[in-house]
């Protein structure tokens, strides 16, 4: 399949998304099922590294998600100029339709593999549990997740809604009419200042309390860093802004060091550097751009669909009575490759068509807020 790369495409963002998605797949392949157990008996350090560092890759998604959301909502640094309910509905629809398709696919695979992998399949599924997943509230309401990564999809919506709320507050505090030059500047700066404040509150306070990990406040530190990279990139004081951001995050790490926060900062700084190169017309990659763009496009599909593939390959491994490390490694690599192939199909036949659905009859009339 050919894939044309547009010059305006953010290949560095695709690269970050693609790398993070691949690491998350490897993390789950190192964590679940008899394949992981077999390979760990031969390569314990590698599997432990994939498990530990692979799960940190979600921080890359958080930073990139914040960057792309800020870029979409305030492309030139302007105050929010669209309907809040409409924007939130669009984000929900984009996330939930492919997500629920993946949940149903996972449940179907769970029925097939339950005789061999009872520990990886749900014992029962209730309508309330499915409804909670459909509303992306499963963790908040205390329901067991029906697939790995469900928490992140729900968190993505929470984080987007939080950013949207901050932009709405910034717009409401200083209406556009009758403002002098100084207050117009303050109106433009209000949203980034609010995001910076909540980002630091998350890193200094909320992210240090693991009981809050079902809420956006826990993760907004990484998400906010990505949003700030976008706004700083629009400012002539870009370096000053990035320096201030770095100093504040380092202070939070000095208070309590967290690998996830350190990775979020490194990702934000790398993103800022790459974005600057992009603005100067410098290539993000010398070769392989088409492949990176394709993998970036399929990253959400891969995130959603790899667990059913993992279940099926592990079930075949168990059904064949295999246990050797060599066979386990071969099956692990096969599961990784098949997950990427399944992501291509899922993206084409599920994610793209669901993105075209308007669902107008489900959406009440929304007025500009």
C-alpha cells in the first residue's frame, strides 16, 4: 500500500506516536500469558525492561496528546472560538466508536480463548459494565476494564475536557469586546497561564497521590507540557518559556523524583526541538518518512486492537502445549507483527469509517457557549 507524505505533515509527531504505540504492545506482550512466561525464563532482563519501560511510553502519548489538542483548539494562539459542547462531543465520538468496537472484539476473542487463558478473560460482563465503558467512565464508577488500555481512552477524554474547560474559562474571564491593547494581550496569554498553573499543580501535588489516577488531575502534568510546547512555539520568547517550564518540572522532580514525569519533560523538550526544525523547513527524518507516517496514523488502532491479537496468539501457544523459550520468542514476535497488521485493517475498516459517522440524531442542538 502506498502512502504519500505531505510536506506539512508532522513526521516527528508520527514518530513519537508510533514508537510509543510499539512499546506499549511490547509491554503487554511481556506482561500477559504463557508466551511472556516462556520468554522470561530465557531473557529475564529483557522482559523486565520491556515491562517496566514499556509502560512509561504512555507519557509520550500524554505529551503528544496535549500538544495536538492545543494545536487544534488554538492553532495560532487565539482564544477558543468554537462551541465547547460540540468540540467535546466530536472528541468523544472519535474515541468511543473504535474503542467500543475493540472492546467487543476483545470480548469475542475472550470467549474463544477462555478454556486456555481463564486468567486473562472476564468471568462475567454486565450491561452496566458495558455502558460504563461506552461512557468512558469505567474506572470512575469502579468497573473492571474489559480490555487493556481502556483507562487511557477514558483519560484522553478527561484531559481534553479539562483543557477545553481552561480555554473556556480564559475566554470568559476577558470577553473580546472593549479591550485595550494590554488586556487583549492578557486575553491571549490567559489560556497558557491557566494551563501552566494546572500543569504545575499536577506535577507538584496531584501526580504524587496514586489514589487520583482515575482522574485527569493526576495526568495533566504531562498533557499540559505538550500543550505548553505548542504555545511556546508561537512566541518570540520561546526559549524563555521552555526554560521556565524545564526549571519548574525539575523543581517538582527534586521534591519527588518520578520516572514518568522525567520522561514527560524529555518528550516535551524533544517535541519542541523537532517542532522548531519543522517550522524552519528542516526534515524530521532523512528516510522512512512514509513508513513513519503510516505507523503514526495507525497508532490508535494498534493501541486498541493488539490485546485481542495477544489473546489469540497466547491461546494457540497454550493449546499446542508449547513452553520452550525459543518457541515463546517466535510467538511473541509473531504476535507483535500480527498486531501491526491487524491495526492496519482496524484503521481502514473501523476507525476511518467511524470517524465519518455524524450521528446527528444522537446529538442535541448545541449552541455556542
